[in-house]
């Protein structure tokens, strides 16, 4: 009778271990999926920031170029006025 009891307890322990293994595996898979999603979101966010920085840089360069063109036009106008005098 004790042998039957022990064999039942051993089987019960094996089943508990199997259930624990399955639960841990499911948790690990959830963590892997969560980390992958976070990594993807982080990549998207970095790409958005990079694009924003590029747009700001392009705007600053365009503004600087426009100012240079205005200054060059003013210089050309002064030269033309001096030549006319």
C-alpha cells in the first residue's frame, strides 16, 4: 500500500514539474514576444527622431542658403549702384 502511495506521489510530482515547465515556457515566450515588440517600437521611434532631425537640419540649411542668397543679391545691387555712379 505504501508503494502505491509513493508511486502516486511520484507521479503527482512529475505532473507538477511538467506543469511548471509548461508555465515557465509560456512565460518565456511571452517575454520574448514582448521584448521583440519593444525593440521594434524603439526602432520606429529612433527612425522618427532621425527623420525629424533630418528635416530640422534641412530647414536650417535652406534658411542659411536663403540668407546667403539675399546677402549676395544685396552685394550685387550695391555693386550695380556703384557702377552706375
